[in-house]
């Protein structure tokens, strides 16, 4: 593997302490790969050791991973799927040269990381949280399920996942979810699933809140579905990003309030913020 | 944030003939703690303004609310702000960025909340933090630039940087900076409006940058910064369409380093006395040092800050170490001279 041109700012052992002492966030650093495996066709799981991310990340926040190939300078941002101890799990699909490189990781390898980044889901309310995910939008919702599971306020977790074909995340969400629903492309989409569970969601005493992540057309449809029923929805957007931490202002989304940064003003936006409900 | 979108389909070459990369710096990948207290040993002087060290942030890659989370902005040689326009600008539609070999193409289009907001928000906050501030001035017309400079003339900004080189706006920007007559007229007007040290940021997208540099200096510019981005683009081979909504954008990053360096050297050869800030592809102390040997008084780190928020500080620290072994160069910089 080619050596990286960047000297890491920290190793993760001292990063949390130093950042806290200085009142700053830690910069790009080199993490150790704890585990790497293939979950399905072109879909991989990567576990990195990063105590800082593990202790501070909240659902829908993401981390930047950087290629060791110096010709690929931009970060690859991934939503965090799971936290266990000091280990952070990412689930991603191979879509280009950078993710292809990551797919060859083995335990003990090194990878440069920045984060956690972005604004998380607002999980303050007691609610039936309906996690509506499509494709590789599903993994960040797994962390939301993990965070909500077993909460003392009696909130519920209902997963509504749409997959291209393999239902790679149903077993991953099951330990944290009260109800697990999923559908594959040949049978329908997540809006079909939402229609099928509308009765039990709307009739229940616990108010529903939708958290969604997936392809933009899917999230627009989910936002419209939620808006028609008066259900609040938080949507975690994806975008072509430059820096991922708010410096370059490249990853904007058009909203009624003007162009907002997906990486720092989001990735989570409400239907109202985006003007997607109407 | 789900599936990531930054990956494109090309693979890049990995092998390089080694030049400078292994000579002096500690290559053991020992982590550098950019947050520990530090006493700068090698200042520079640009148009009469003392910088703590010769490394600043490049305009367009610095936002206080983002970068200030990662390091003490007062520790940089200077902070060059994002372009400030007379009224809020929305910038270009997305997508605004695409990766390119050892670099990136951007078409942000100077999105910013406008000079009035800047004067009550980012500028006072930067000054309260102790930063040396270079305020980058953007406009679509001579009148735009004049409105911004008029409002900045009595502000606490340490220097002004007139951006006549942005490739991503349809009027003003690069269209002024590629015409020596138009540029001379604009800078003459702005010069009469303020005694603040005025830097003119030059575009590389010209036939003869020396002619443009002369026009700026003859009209009263105190210093030059170069280069802004090179015009470039990427296509999506699945759709057959440009990736950027604006179609073309500006290329930055390590890919432009030797190109930008040659521009600095050419301008220095032609104009021995004007202070020059070298910009383009700097991601290490060694690359910054090459600019100083090419005749720059200072440098700015741009795209590298987008791949690691702390890189401007790291470059400054590496350069401080490299200048220890070069007392003659360090002394010249501290006296406002160049190599």
C-alpha cells in the first residue's frame, strides 16, 4: 500500500485527552482496523478502533475516511452504524476506487479518520421512532436503533428498510428494534411498507417520528408521506462533499432558508427546513 | 448521510519519483500535536504587516465556525477569509465539487452572507481571538468591489485581498483579473479608498501573468497573492454530463503545486520588490519552503485544509523547523525581504 502523504495529527490513544485539554476537536488521525468483512454483494463492514468517535458519536453523524492513495485527496464520508466499546462500525458499498481500496482492509491495517461530523438526529422526544432506510442509507439508522433501544422513557423503534435485493441489515437491527419491516426492490419500496403499517402507527398512543436516510428520491417520497399525515420527519441527506466539516461550502442543499451545508448544517434536516413536505 | 458519493471511477497512479519528500522531515509518522503551546521562531512581513509565521489559510477554505474548532486561529501567520461580497451571495447550485487526480475541482461561486454580516460577525470574532486577518473582497462589478472596500476601510481587518481571479462567477472575478486595463482601473479606484495594505489575488488562467501583475502593482497594489484555481472540469461517464452543476470549476490541490510555483517564480523574476503570497498545492513544510525559495514572502494553505483541518497549522510548524537550518532566508523574511 502506498504511504500516505499526510502525517497524522494524533494517534487515537491520546486524541480525546488532548482535544479536551485544548477545548478543540481532534484533527485527522490514523486508526487501526479491528475487523473487516463482506456483508453481501459489494457491501462491506469495517470496524475501526477510535475511542473519540466511539464516545462522542450520535446517530446520523458520520466520519471521513481517507484513501492511502495520494491521488485521491477527498474524504469518503460514512455514517456510523454501530459503537461497541472503543470500536466503531461502518457499513458501505463499493462504488469507486476509494471504497474499492477500503474493501481490501484487514485487521491490523491503518486508516486515516476525521470525525464524528455533522448534526445528529434529534431523539429528545418520547416517541415511536420509525427508521425508514433505503439501501446504504440503512447503516446510520442502525446507530439510531442502538441509541434508542432500552431507553427508560418507553420510546419504541420500528425499522422500515428497503433493499435492492439482500436484506443485509435486518438481523443487525433486530436486537434493538421493537418491530422489523423490510422489502426488496422487486416487491416494492419503503412507502409501500409505510402504507402497510400506517394503521398500527397512527392508532398507537405513542406519537410517531420518522428518521430517514437513503437515496434522495426515496427521502422526498417519505417526506411527502409523513407530511400528509402530520408526522414529523428528520431526513439525513447525502451529497458530494469537499471537506465534510464545514470549511469549503461545497455540499449545499437548496432550502427555503437558502443554500445550507449538508455536512455541517446537516446531514439531518426536518421536512420543514427542506420545504419538502408540501 | 448514507451511501457515500465522493468515490469516482478512476484509479490513480501511485508511484512517484521522490523529490524533497524524504530529505529532512521526520518521516516516522510521529503524530504532531498542533494544539500544544508553541513559540514561533520565524516571522515574515507582508506589505508592512507582521505575520507570526509565513503560513496563512487560503481564501475559500477557511470558515471560522469550522476550522476554529480544530486549532487556535491566532497561531496562523494570517487568516484569509472567504470572499466577502456587498450583499449575501447564494453561490452556484450543487454539485459543487468533484475529485480530480491529486486534487479537486470546485464551483462554490463565493457563497457568503455579505459584508454587513461579516463586519458584525466573523471579523470581530477573528480579531477577538487574536488572528491576523486578510479580508478577501469579491464582486461582480467595480461598484461591488468599491462598496465592500468602503465598508472595510475603517474595519479592524489587517489586510485586504482583492479577488479578481475567481473562475466561478460570471461577472467580476476572473473577468477583471484577466484584463490588465480593467484591473488597473479597478485597483486605482480601490487604492484611493483605503490606506489598508491591499493584496491583489491573481488568476493563472491568463496568457501572461506578469502583465497582469504589473497592472496591479502599477495601480497601487501593495502585494500579490497567487495563484487562484485553474479552470477545470470532470465528466460523469455514466450520464455523459459534467459532474459540476456549473460545468466548469477551479482545480486546486497537490496537482497544481508545480504550476503555481512557476507562476510565483515568474512574477518574482519580473517584479523584484513586490511582496508575494504563494498559493497552490501546499501540504507540507517542504512545499511551503519551495515557494519561499521561488521568491514568496509567505504562503497560504488551501485544499490541504479540506483533507485535514489541522494541516495549515502543521505546515506552519514544519516550516518553522525547516527555517531553523536556513538562517539567511529566515532573516530576510523577518525583514520583509525574500530569497
